[in-house]
C-alpha cells in the first residue's frame, strides 16, 4: 500500500472523531460583525491554534485591531512546494433566527434523501471547509508522521465583516506568509458529484456618483421646463453606458480583456449548464447583456457595468412635484483579465464629465477597486490538483470561473506575489449566509480525502 | 363724487377697524391637516358666516365630511353679472415653530424698510387675501348700502389639505354656486407695485411607473452580464422622453398646444423679468429645457415632462452589488392649452411599453389628471378687471400665467362651466407655508380698494 492509500484509510477510519472536532468548532459563536461576539471569535481562533499545535504545527494567535489571525507552520518533504492554506473561522450573523429549524450553534446531523447533512451556522462557510484541510493534514500525520508539502496556514476571523485587518496583516507578515502557492477553501463544487477548481474571478471597480443641479429642490410648477433636472441628466448618462449590442461604451473599457481560449469554452459547454434553468430560477426567460455570448461567458469571462442603486427626488408614498437638486447612482463594474480598475474608474468619471450639461456637476464616492484574477490555464499546480480531485471524485474536474470577487485572492497576488488555487466542496444549496446552513457529510469526508490527495500531488 | 370714490374713501377711513377684523380671524388656529384643530377650523368658518351675515349676506356654514364650507349670497344691481368669490380660511401647519420670530397665531405688525407688515400664519395665504374681498363688500355697503354685482361667496376649509370635500360639494351645490364668473384671491402680484391677473395655469398628468425584471434581487457577481437590470431599462426609457432640443418625444404630446399670441409674448417681454436672476436664485446660470423659448414661455406656456423621483436597488449607506428586481419613477407632465391629460397618460404608457425589452414588464400607479386652464385673452371681464387694477395701482396690469396648478380653477370650469379671474395681492417674499409668513398692510389696503374697483368695473 502506498502512502496516499494509508492516509485515505486513516481518514476514513477517523471520520467520527473528525466530525466531533468540527462540531466543537461549530459550537463557538464566532460572529465577527457583532462586537458582542468578540470573545467568541477569539475562542474560535484559539481552539484552532490548540488543534494545530497538537498536530505538530507551530501555531499561534496573532492579534489585530479586530479579531485575531491564526498562523501556523509545518515542515514538509525536501523539494516539495511550500503551500499557504487559507480559510476563515468567523461566521455570518444568524438572523432571522426564527427561520432556523435547529439551533444555529448546536450542530445537528440529519439525513435528507439518504445523505447526511450537518446543520449549523458556519458548517459550510467556512468552518466545515477549513477543517477538511486540517483533517487532511491530520490524516497524513497519523498515517505517516509527516506532511508531503511544507504547509503554512492562515485563518482569518473577519472575512464576513469586510476583512479590515487583512491587508495590513499581510503587509506586516509578508515574509512569513509568502509561499509558492495558496490553497483557498471557500468555494463550491460544480455539482454534487463534480469537483471544481475556480481559476478566474471577476474584479470590481465601484463608485457612487451624484449629479447636482439647482441649489435646492424646486417646485416643478414654477421651474419645470426651465431648470435642469438631475434625474434626467443621470438617466441619460446611465443609458449611454451600454450600446445596442449590450457592450459597455466607456473609453478603453475592454483594454486587457482577452477572449476565453476555445478549449476552455468547449469545457464549459460540456458542463451541462442550462441557461434556461439558471435564468428561469429567478423569473427570467433568457439572457440579456452582451449579444452572442453564452451565459457562462457573460458571467465568468466578460466585464459588466451595472447600476446597483439609483435615487433622486421624492420616493415616498404618493406624489410630490419636485425637481430634485441632486440624483445619485451606485455603479459597479465587474472586471476580467487584465482590466485596470483605476483606469475603468477614470473612464467612468470621464463618461460622466463628458456628458454633463451646463449647470450640472458630478461628485463621486469611491467604493472599491479590485483587479480580476485569472490563473494561467497551463499552470502545473492546477493540472496536478485537478488530477488529484478527479481521482477522488471519479469525474473530470471542472475548470470554472466565478462571476463574483474573492478579495483574498487579489491580496495574495498583489501583496505576496502568489497565485491561488480555489478548491471547495460547498454545494449551491448549502444556504450559506441564510438560515439552516448545512454542509454535506460527504463534502466533509471526501473534501478531507481530496486535500490529502492534492497535497500528495503537489509534492510530486 | 361718484360712488367708487365714496367707497374708496370709506375703505381708507375704516382701515384700522378692518385690520382688527382680520386679526380676529388670524387668531383662530385653523390648521386643516391636523385633526386636533378641527374645532378651530369650524370656529374660523363660523366667524366668517357671522361677519357676512352682519354685512347683509345670507351666509351659512355647510357641513362636509371634513371641514365646513362657508356659502353666502348677496344681491346686486339689476343687469350686473353674478360673481362667485373663492378663498380659503384654513392654513398650513406652523412647524418648525422655533423659526418663528413672533407667535404664529398672534398677529403682529412690524415696520420693515418703511412698510408695515402683518406677521401671522395665514396673513397672506389666504385669510388676508380673502378678507380684502369681504372688506371691499363692506366698503360698498357702508358707502352705498348695496353691492354693484350680485355676489356669492365660497370659503373652503380644506385647501391646505388636498380639498377632499370640494368636488362632491360643488357637485351637490352646483345650482347655488354657478355664477357668470369666479373671482379667486389666492395668487400674487407681479411685483410689489404691479398688479397681475393670472390667465393660464398648467394642468398635470402624473403617474408612477415600476419596471419589473427578475423575481428577486440578484447578486451582480452571479448574474451580472446576463440578467436584465431594470434600472438600466428605466434610465433608457426616461432618457428617451426628451430629444436633443429639449422637446418631449411622446406621441401626440403637443396636440392641443397653441403658440402664445405675439402681443402676449411682447407683454411678457416688457415685464422686466430677469431669467438670470430667476435661475441664479436657485444656483443655476441659465435656462435649460426647450431651446429658443424664453423662461416665461417655458414655465407658463409650454408643457413639460419631469421625473420627480426615481428609486431602485440599494440606496443606503455604502455599497451592495445587487441587480434590483424592480425600479420606479414618479413622472409628471405639466400641461397647457387643450392638452388632454388622459391622452398624455396613455402616450406615456405607450412610450414605456414600446421600449420594454424581453423579460421586463411595467406597472403603473395613477396620481392625477388635470387639464390646463387658459382664459380667452379677449374676454371682456378680463379687460375690465385689468383696467380697474391699473387704476388702483397706477401701472399696467400684468397679464401673466402660472406654471403650477390651482385645482379649484379646473373644478369651476369642469363642474360649474365657469371661468375664473385669478387676482391676488401676495408678494413672492410673503413666506407662505413657511415660518414668519407675512402680508403687507399695503397689499391688504390696496387689495381691498382693488376689489371695490373690480366689482364696479364688472358691473359696468
């Protein structure tokens, strides 16, 4: 029996004990956004430190202005890569509590359609997921006394509250945290049977713009017909952000946007994704947006301009014949490839300034600038990890992208010069951030086995 | 001495007593919108009934589901027209009370720049104004024992709270209230020395439209690029309501809009109106809107389309990357001439329906439909009243229009088939609806004299 089989057997034998350790962690009410749970957050961090030290890591709690970080180091095989594993021990609030069928911090296993599920806040996002890696390390240590790769672990306690301490912490601990590659376990499978590696995430540039006209709200009887209406000005500016084909009109917007390679597009087409189901689920019959692009391309590989909010004038009950002094919109751009968020923001401002009529001015509030991340599809670590996952799940690993942003990946790249492999075992029905969050016992068990295999593969 | 001079002398001699009667009325806290002042409203109506009966009118209080109406009749000269005088005895609330320099219901006379002013809630809007007519009648009665015209008076107690009882009351009392012409005293002079008759008022058609797309708010990371964004759809629809020249693009919108006669336009040009001052006062440097139209034309004689409010998506603090399920706008059209508000509303709906993309639908909430009113510039009563005012003020009477709506005028025309002469002595700095509302003693005194002259002129 080679070592990986021994490790997998060990993991299988110890599943119940492993679940017990997960449950202990799930019982800690580590809601990061609510100051009332500050001590619980620290307790969750400390319990992970203790667990990792017991496993032979050199682990410690690192204070930040917010909740502490957990940092741990463990040696690996000579010549094997040094990996940084990232997860977060904090969880979302539990409101509305009345919609939970079981207590959110009393992990409960239930069988649904023949599959065992762990119900608890954080079971999927992200305590269950981060524990798959810890337990994979335990499997290696129990079975072989060593880890195949040199491993550094970073657990954050503020992911669900905007990660305010992350960037300064990475800055100060850069030497300690810089590894060959990061492994991030905070994403989903493609479906319940198909493992996935997320290789691209869209970035974002977001701003609030306010168009100002008169110095105060005006009576539309006295001034209507003569005075600038900033809602009209804003509507026109926003309407001109897209052309008839659905493309974004900002100058230079598509600079740095590459076409998706044909082989990747073919793989996506083979995933069995149904655009009709995806749109139908939210009451739409067809994709709009850029013409002649599939929905997966539109949401994974193409940049967007979306107005996320608009307001101006009287918006209460009834009617008020006012010409507003100002009108505002919150606008975000999802970015792909090498689009520069700062250039996109500048082009947005120029789009507006170029269209401002006499007597109007625009003010802006910056809300965020993150570049997209895109792995090299030919990266050896990607291929090794994909192969390891395929062996565990008995199916080709889906090489997918994500339409949203996972800021940590941008931080690792920008601050530590390190690419990330995003591998996770969550399912789309895990109800993360919602009542009755769950994680499949199968996700937990096979997720642990998957990491054991990935560590072996990366070490080869 | 002919009778008008005797009447004017009588008015002059009795000014102090007349002011005393006005002050008694101003002391009554007849705030119609607040149910706590229900008894005060009735008291104000009753005091007017008593006053009119004392003057020889046949006056009575008429109950409505809200505050009562005052109706009074008095005979006039054989062959003279029968006029209906309208005013309202209710007043606006007094908040914010801390901004008043004197108690709002304790009328106080102060001299400012050599002119005496009456400070009190309702001093200008509309108790002071309606009393000018009552006191003009008193002048006639005291001096001659008779009135030159047959006079019916209607005082309303709900003008400041939307006039809910007005339409049904006019309906039920139509026979009693139908006269040859209505005189309405609820408007302003052109300036402190120039009397004015308002001959046109814009009508209005107003609706709220909501554009619906997905069945729920969507995450712009997952759906952005593929899902319809109703804010985009709404912005485009609203942007397309005006063309490059500022004209409204709705089909048939300008049907029933006549050009203003050249002689009226010339009179307006001679009024000394400064577009720069008018716009400058609210922080704008120049008129926008329809090209090649003066501001007075734009606001008095041209119809408009204005978005009075817009909302959709996330509009709170910070940012939320949501694609909204719906977006709404409150849109009003100011109407002139013979524009049909129902046709305008239908054209607005068609404008939207024609532009709805796949997967979007629109719902509407109707908010109001009033046609414009436009007097015949050659109406004999208009000429007589204008001449009478000119004689009192020593200046040509400005024949002006109003950009807003005064619903009573539409009701008189639609329900009683009666035109209205809008004559008032308020000034633009009277602070109606605001703290420290005032009325010039000169407005009160010369306003009373003006009505005495107008009654004589109409009887000729």
